[in-house]
């Protein structure tokens, strides 16, 4: 009996390791899909390129002027980008749908509609809270800084344009992308010369 239990534990452990390895491979595969989506779907470059250029410029700016903080006006502008992206995503769903009936479009693209709804709601909530200074300043500036807003917009674009499934692997891959970008821009900020006036 003890031998059978030991063999069962070993088999369960090996099965768990295989599942973990498969899950890790799926996350890495999903990460690659997220990063290479504009290459495989060039129609999304028109909306992704301005976001990426804006992200790099803002990161370089705040790396050079380290003592400056975001500001309410910039926070509102960054959050508005999410609203504008959600409008393009609605256009994409509408123009690629087989039907022109609103209810048919909603029910046949429910997952995509929920993604757009989240991006639009998050952006609108931030814009409203920042416009009237209702949100705590530190929270508003963190959520509306260039990296989180660009990443949320990018994920929304990728999920609509590529039909990558919205599951746990995609969310983990998105967090990995976020962490890699933090490290990447942290290195750039470290190497970038600070402005002389500072």
C-alpha cells in the first residue's frame, strides 16, 4: 500500500510538472504573440505606432527631467488616449462584422465588446476623475502615466485586431510585458543624461 501511494505521489508530481511546463510554454508563446502582433497584423500599425512613439518620447522626457512630475493636464491627455483607442476599436468591430445590425454585432462579438467597454470605461473614469481632481493625485498620476495607459491601449488593440484569447495566459504575458518595459525604461533612465538645469 505504501509503495502504491509513493508511486501515485511520484506520478502526480510528474504530471504537475508537465502541466506547469506546458503552461509556461503557453505563456511564453502568448507573450511572443502580444509583442509580434503588429508584424502579423500590419493594419494595426496605424494606431499602435503613435502610441509607441508617444511612450518612448514621454519616457525619455521624464528620464531627462527626473524632478518633474506628470501634472493633471498631462494625466487627462494620457487618459483621453484610451477613449480615442476605444473609438477605433469600435470602428474595427463594426467594419469587420458580417452584419450591420447593432444587436447582431454585439452578440456575435461579445468578448470584443467587453474588451472595448473596459478600455472605454477605464479611460472615461480616469478622465472624469482627473478633470475634476476627484482621484487621489498619486493614484491618478500613476494610472495615467505613459506606460500603464499605453499598455492597456495596446492590449485592447491586440485583443480586437488579432483575436488572441483573453485568458490567464494572456494576462500573465501582459504582466510580463509590463515588467520587462519597466526594466527596459529603467535602464534607459539610468543611462540617459539628466538635463543641466537639474
